[in-house]
């Protein structure tokens, strides 16, 4: 009797857990440098196991950029990267991005080239000695779990002055 009850409870737990909104684990996408190599000629390492992208290495310098009103960018040191969606995702209309206190919804952050929505987005955040590590949080679909991508600057990287 006890074995039967345990089996029934295990079955119900297995069936109800996904229905209860625990989310779906999508494979992580990947992170690459942006096409413009924002930040300069920096080393770059993407660790797919920890979902961490590391910019630079000891002795390398992150470029300084002047204010660009047309692009809506403040002056400062920047890095640039692309985050690619997992191959299993092709509808970004309900995708969400949380980055540095701002939430972007409805896939509005996905890159568009010649009116065609791409499977990646590009970010070029300001970085400094005080902001050397941050997290990009993406929820690709309403059913999927959030994914956390860690972006960091390696130790002993220099920041070009204005």
C-alpha cells in the first residue's frame, strides 16, 4: 500500500511541477564580441558552463568614447557584446531583457537588420573600476526560465582616460 501511494504521489509531483509554472529550461545562448569591437582590441573569453563573458586581460586597455547624442550614449569607457538566443527560440515577441535597472519587453531589444529581426541583441554598456561586473537577465519566452549572463572585466585591465 505504501509503495503504491509513494508511486502515485511521485507521479502527481512529476506531472504537476511543470504545470505549476516552474518554467522550462531552454539551453543558454552564447555571448560574442560586438561587430564594432567596442572597447578596443581586448581579449575575450566566453565560458559556456558558467555563462560568463570576460573582457580583457592584464595590461590591456578599454577604449574611451566621447558623448554621442545621436546614439544616446554618455561619454566613458565601453565594451560591446552580442547575446545570441538559443537555436530553439525564433519568436521574440514576448522576450524580456533586464539590464542595469531597465526592463525591455516584447523583444524590442532584438537587433534588426534590413527590417529582418535577428536572433541576437547588442549591448554597449559603460564600464569602470566600480562597474567591472554585471548580469544580463533574459527570459526568451513566457514559459522559459530566466537566464543570467554574467559580463565582467578581467583584473588589472586599464581604463583609457578621456
